[in-house]
């Protein structure tokens, strides 16, 4: 799995594996897009993001699911810090029908990248 040289995948104390910074990351950096397979229903949403049609005319909501390793990328390893006392440092955004992460707080070298999971 390819990972940008300024990031690495390693064991996380939060959950399984996580993404960690190899250097300081400044707010405004965009990561993505999040990759996965297009699905319409799943019981396991740990690796899935809802995609909402952007045309304003309705349409079916679907998910991009990164559970299958062969269809995902490194962004599947970003964890939610809920209950850990750690703060979120990424914001999730949908652009057209793709998911990106925006660094919203300075991330120091060796710090884990964290987002808040959708509810």
C-alpha cells in the first residue's frame, strides 16, 4: 500500500493501525481522495463514508467502503480518538463524490492523524 513519504502506517494505541506524521503538517494540507468500493448498504461501517449527491435534486446516498484492502488506500487507517482524550486534527470533506481529509490543526512529527467518525 502506497503512503506519502511524509506519513507512515504503524500500530496505534487507539485502534489497530494508524497514520502518523513523519514531519510537521500544517493546517490546509489536503489528503485524499479516500478510496474504496462503491456500496449501497453495509452492516460494517468502520471503513465507510456516506456520499451524498451534490446536484441538489436528491438521488441515492451511497458509501465508499475501504474495508476491502485491495480497493482501499492508506486513509483507511485514520482513527477516531473518541474516549481517548486526544483531539481531532483532521476535518472530513466531500468534494463532488469523493472524500478528502483537511489538516485543520498543526500535526507534529510522530503524532497520529485523527478524525471524528460520522454518526
